[in-house]
C-alpha cells in the first residue's frame, strides 16, 4: 500500500529518529510512505480570528500536493501538523465563501475542495493497517519486561 506522508518540520530536525522509526515500521508492514513533494511548514499556529485565512494557505497547499501525487489520503505523525491540516481541510469542505477566497489566493494551483483525507499516524495504524497486522509483525515481543 502506498500513502502520501507529510513529515513536518520537527520530524526533519529534532524528531528525526521518530520519523526514521515510523517510516521503517511502515515499510515492515508493507506500507510505502511517499513523502509529499514540495511540502511546506504551516507554522503550527491556528488563528482564532474568523477572517484570518492566510494561515490556512500553507496547509491547504500541502493537501493539494497530496492530490497532485494522486493520493486521497495524507498521513502525518505530528499532532500539530495533523490538527492544522485537518482544520484547514474541514474549512475547505464546509465553507464555500472561505474556500473561494483561499483558492483565489492560490494562483499556481487548481482549486482545492477538501478531496484529501487527513490522517494521524496512530489512526492510520488502527484503521488502515490494523492492530492484528501490527501484532503479527512483532519480531521481539516486549511482554513481561520489567521497567
């Protein structure tokens, strides 16, 4: 199975070991994480102002990149990255006026309407891969280990 993957800034710097472990784990489970091309940082800031749409452009561009790679899903490990993309995607699906404003601003890309599903890594493991598949892939069980 191939799925688009948004790494985010932290996983490329401070949490590189988490990214390496997750990508290797997915490969062991038969999942090919295909990193989004030309992804960008969203700043992980969610504005509480209703009319502050400029903060939605970066995550929407990332979602468009997934669609560009012919993917209907994008997975991320970072909770803030997930939150930013999921909120932006929901906005694009539900608010026609704001969707038009954001799409008008993004002149290099075709219009985006929320076609891509945003998944957190743990939800992806649970819902797409399945805990039984994960359990069956364990090579060295850690049960009975005293910590």
